[in-house]
C-alpha cells in the first residue's frame, strides 16, 4: 500500500492542488483585472465532491498502469548503440549476459562477447528477455555507461520513442524505464495526450 501511495501521490497532489486553488477563491483575477467565476465544486448526497471523484479515478488509473507495467516488464540485456541525454538506445536480445558473473552490475564492459541465438523470440511473460532495439530511460547514474557497453537490467514499458540511427532516417522503437515510478508517470502523461 505504501509503494502505491508514493506512486500515486504526485498525481493526486497536483489534482488536489488544482481543484483546491480553483475553489478557494470566489473569483479569479485575469490580466484585464476583471473577475472571472471560479470553478464550481459540486457535492453529492453522500458528501463526496467531484474533486474526490477525480482523485479516486486518477488513483485507479495509476494503479491499473502500474499493474500493466509490472506484468509487461522485460529484461533488457544488450549492447548500447547510442547514448542520448534522455537515456540509451540498446540492441537487446543477448540472454548470455544473464550469467551470474556478468549480472552483478547493470553494466558489462564492451570486451565481453556474448552470443545471440539466431532464432530468439521474445516471450510474453513478466521478466522475459527483451528482443530488438529499445530506448531505455531512468537509468542508474553509476557505474557510467559507454557506447558499445552491455547493459543487464529489468525495465518497465513506457510507451514508444523515435530513434534516429542516421540523419534523415527515423524509426519508432519501444521505450522502457528502469524505474517503475518513471514508467507509470510516462504512461499517465501519454494517456492525457
């Protein structure tokens, strides 16, 4: 319950703040110094306001997204092909990297030569090896990662990203977050669009 509260709290705080700010004043001043009517908050027979209903709906949506992210988590085990300010583009699909001697850290040096099965297919089970190009965000700060290093980390789906391997060529790839909270936030933001 505590972890769910931490995930949902930022969204609830914003929703509550917006509704409280709108209802605490009878009118709002706009740049022309005229008074605009405040947003009305209605209350039903049980004393539940529409603000409470919005907060409850937002909490339910965040919990649904969290559950979907946990059920669709993948092991990103592959080579870093591009480093961008928002994260890494990884060519995932090297289950050989899951050996205990390599999986002590989330980064393995580029001197490791893992093998890649020719007929590897991604399973649809939680924690399965991810196959293909993916964008990985919310990565740990240490140890630092370099291009062509290998990464071994469990990540959560966070939508899609546009990858540009060369100028004037773009490709849409899956986006994953190394943090569950980050994946929930990114998916909530994508739902609002």
